[in-house]
């Protein structure tokens, strides 16, 4: 009897693990990162302007590849979230222009924030973002000084994809109403 119960529990646990690794559920978004399934969030790009749809498609490719940070930072060992944003925008046909070096890559969140501000494309923390926008976090945010892309906003929950996050290139969520520590949103297209 004990062996049958144990076998049933093993099969049940295997089913739960299979389901959780192949399906995003409302409960799985609150799991610790190491237990979350690695599934790119569902994003309907049909209604998006072509520039934003290209950003989402680039994010989808990078999420699938999940390359090391040095790929995005041109071999430099550094925090690479802003390098990831720079690479995705470049690959989407929307390259940035680093005011310090003149290259397409902006490796620092502060400089990236200044770039969007100077270009008149930085929206405040209470702005409702849309897929393709760049989230810019301040040092006091739980993610510290960081940046990633919005891929969806649903019922007050913002879903993002970025690099240099738990799991490398991964998806995260936060409550839009909880803007403490969010500097704002960079709008990649005018």
C-alpha cells in the first residue's frame, strides 16, 4: 500500500513539474525565479506599431538564446542590463547614440536614463507603459539600479523582459501601482 501511494505521489509531482515548466499560470508568476518556467510571455504584436513589434520579436529571440552578458557588453565583464537594452534596440533598427562614446551601446543605466531624458522620451513613473518601453529603475528599487523592457500590462501587472536578471535573460513582473524606485519609462520611438 505504501509503495502504491509513493508511486502515485511521484507521478502527481511529475505532472505538476511538467505543467509548471510548460505553462505560465497566475500562481507561477509569484514563484521564486529558480522555480519559474522559462516561457516567453504571450504578447500580441498585431496591434503594435512595427517598431515596437520588432522590439518584442528581438526580445523573443534573445530570451530563447539566453546568451551570456559578455555577448551584449562586447566582451566587457560588467553589469549588462543596459547593454542588453542597447543591443535589442540596435537589432530592432532603433540604435541608441551614446553621448560619451558615440557608439550604439550605452552600458550604464544612469547614462541610458539621461539619454531618454535629453531626447524628450522619458516618461514619469506613473505613466502607463506599453510593450517596447524601457523601464528605468533607481538604486532604491528592489532590483537596484536596473533596466528592462515592458512586454505587457494586464490588470495593473507589468511584465518585463531583460538581461542581467535572475536566470540571465528572463521575464519578471511588478505591480504598476508600486512605482517606488522606478525613475520612469524610456520610449524608444517618437
